[in-house]
């Protein structure tokens, strides 16, 4: 019997992609890479290269249920697991583990974010298959991206000794999960050859993850046990709502991965990007002959290496360099590309002003 399952975690807010990303339509529902599909559909399709239709699940907020089913017409409705409130990635991943462990005590889960780009999808399918084999023995496995530059916007994984191979892929121990570094540290990390980008993709047996959560996140674990008991019963929604409300909001990295020994990492070179800001579109988009990423009706005069997107009126720009200009029906963003990480501060200010209509 095949015990492999894929889980797309789709609870992010994507504030750095404002004004296109909003609470009602966060980043994972945007088609921003030129592929013609929203990011969540691309994530689902990548898992489908390895897994059958009924073995791919999505965990997301209940408010986005209709959007997800619309974006993923092949997803069985029963494979959408909804969170009543947002509690970050550890409870979300635990919720998937609780559901699937109740259905299949030997379930092995591959958990991936909904809002990333992977250029080499066949390579991803191969390395994921190898990770499933490694995780089936009870190991927690993560995919670490071989860095192409000293990136300060990503967390890193410091790999340890080689532990041999699994399905043809070299497997290493994990010495540490490292927070986003400054520029000097990032350069040192890349030059050392010992560090990989943390892509937030984890493969594990469901019972292994639930056991580690019981050890390191007892408040989360208590709620998950109640949910697991209610899976398949009429009381599931009520139990989940009550249990989630009592859980802390905590990330899987901080809550579990940084505390667990024996984690494995498989290095992967799969043209990965977290598409974390408007500046990162350069990694995944086709540019014109002056290095611009353009969408919508524009007139550009002497504009280079800029992102100019509009879904409403015509945008004319003159003499711009390294700038993002994003126009929607109710907002305009103008920002140097090297400051697009700070777009979240705009969102924070709008929230402070009570401008819920723009969030």
C-alpha cells in the first residue's frame, strides 16, 4: 500500500506583494510568475507529478475555501483541511498530520508552501521521491536549496556530515537552522559550502511529527489529539474550532525543527525561489530587452530593470531604474526594487490607519 501524501500549506498573507495581494486574495492566489496559473495551483500540480489525485491535500483558512476549490478543480473537496483561525505553520502542519494519521497510521507527508516557484519541476519530483524514501524510515527530512548567491532574505540550514545516499540522493545531517543573516554572514555562508537555503519543505511520517510536537509543543499537541479523535465524526468542525482557538501561534521552524535532533537534509538545485517580494520576480519572469518585467498597458521611455504592472489604467514611466510600479484599481505602489521587502511596512501603516478596504 502507498502511504505517501502531499500537503500544500496555503495560509500565508503575502504582505510584500501589496497592492495585488490582499487579505481576500493573498499571494498564493496570484498568477505572478508568467505561468498563467496561481501559485497554489502550481504547487498542487508539482505534487501531482509524484502522487495520485486523492493523495494531495491542502491546509488553508476557512475563509479561502471557495477560492481554493475554484483554483484547484481537481482537488477532491474532502482533501481541503480548513483552519478556523490562523495559528502559523506548526499548528497547520500538525493539523494535516492529525488528519492523515487518523486515516492512515503509516502516512508519510511531504509538506510544501503554496507560494513558491520551482523552475525544474522534474528535478523536484525526483528529489521528493528520494525524500519520501528517506522519511519512511522515521526521519524528518527537509529539502535544502543549493544557494546561487548570498541572499539575506532567506533562512539557512547548516548541513552536517554526509549520511550516505537515499534513492540516489546524498543525505546530510542538520547541524542548525539559521535565521536570515546580514550581508557579510550570507557571503561567508555561501563561500563555506556548508549552508543551504531553507525552503520550508519537510517530509516526515505523520506519527513522527505528532510525537515531536508532543515533546516540544504540548499545547499544540493537546489540541491535535482532540482533533485526531474527532476525524470522521460529525463533531470534527466544532472540535477543531475549539482546539485551534487554544493553540499558540508558532512556526514549525521555531517550534519543532530547531529543537529536534537527527533531522536529514537533501540538497536540491531545482531553480527555486520563494517569490517573496516584487524584486524577486526577476528570478522567475521573462524580461524585455531592457530588463523590465511588464504586465498590462504601459508606455515606458528610458526605463531599465524595473517591474511595471497594471491591471487597470495605462501606466507611463520615464527614466526609471530599478523601480517597482504596481497599479491596481484602488492603489498604486512606487518603490525602489531594493526596498520591496519594506512593502509590509505600508501594510502595517494602513492597518494602523484602519484602512481595511485596502488590506
